[in-house]
């Protein structure tokens, strides 16, 4: 099966109501070209999972694409302030924010990786987090008799991960911090890779032990140069502060549609590669 596809075709794999996990962390290596494309396609009722999100979640909330968010943190880094579109969507009751600690999101994804319905969580024993989030339950440990907190497993329908390089089969390599990307690739039912460049098979075979995500897990590959922008991509480019500041100041959907349009040509520049491979 041909794995290298256009951005539009890859985004079409995401259906309304899907649980979707995004790779990267806050303003670093988020799969923004893909996020923008599912916003353009008007996806609805998405259930977003991420340990620490920012522009990806904020943009989709601004476009009315989100039903729930399971995350330990959703905000821009200190310099850029809060994720106002996400915050407003939660305050208005449009989006249900299932607040976690980053660690409990990781545990919920580990449950999916291990194919079990829940995971014990060390350290979370009291507080409003247990009362407000339906994903947590305190039970008696049958071995010690002490209380133990459980977190319900989260199984993403699809994980979307941006990497520096992969081959046409989907063998992917991440340089620099990997965050939770390897974990979500094992937890999700499908994996979509967006990549700065598609490299020859020989390059991956030469250092096969450094492949982070193997091809058999991957359903689709999208060549997406600068596909994490305006977030950073280690060894490739830094945060685009001008673009982020511009977005954060936007209030209306028309403004945000214009923002999406400004990235359209850049987001789809890798499609010639999809047609060749």
C-alpha cells in the first residue's frame, strides 16, 4: 500500500468524533501543518489528547473542531500568555476540559500500549482533580488494603507525529527531545507521520537501531517541510514569534480562516513528492 500521501488525504483519515493524540510538546515539534488542514476540512467533535498542548489545541478550539481535551497543560509558554481560545471554549461549555497532570495522561496512554483498561497512578491521592475528572477512580489495593488511584486508559483513534525524517515506508526518526511521541505511536490505532524530509531507505537501514517509530505502525506519511511551524523543530527552525503573536491577537473565525489561508501554499508544498512515490 502506498504510504506517502498528500496532506489533504492524510487529514481525511481523521473522522468527526475521533480521539486524536498530537506529538510534540507545547511550542516544540507540534504537527501544525496537519492541525491546520483538519481545521480547513472542518472536522468536528474531536477528542484531543496531549500531555502539554498550546497552539495546536488553541487553533482547533478557535475553529470549533473540539469536543473534549485530555491534557496536563494547555497554554503558550510564558512569553505568549494563555491559550485564550481554548480557555473561552471551556468557560462557555463548548469544550469539556478533562484536566490531568501530564503524568496521568502518560499513564492513560500506557494503558492503551499495554492493552489494559486502566493504570494505577502513583502520587495522586487527594484533591479536586480526582473529583472533577471522570477518568480517575480511587479503589482499595487488594494486596495492601491501601487506597490507590486509577486512571482510565485512553486509546487514540489516530496519533499525528511530526518528525525530522522518515523513509517512504514510514520508518521515522526523531532528533532531540522525543517527548511522548514514541508512546503515543504505540498507544494509537493508527499513526500518521508528517516529516521535514523523506530520506532513502538506505539511510534508515544504515542506522536502523535509531528508528523511533517503525513502519509497521504507520498508516500514512506526509512530506511537510516546516510542518511544525510556527512551533519549533529541533535542528531545523525556531519558533515563529511573529506568526504566534498575530494568531493570539485574533478574535473572529474570519481572521483565523485568513490565518489558515496564509499557510495554505506552504502546508501543501510537499504534495509533488506524494505523487512521485
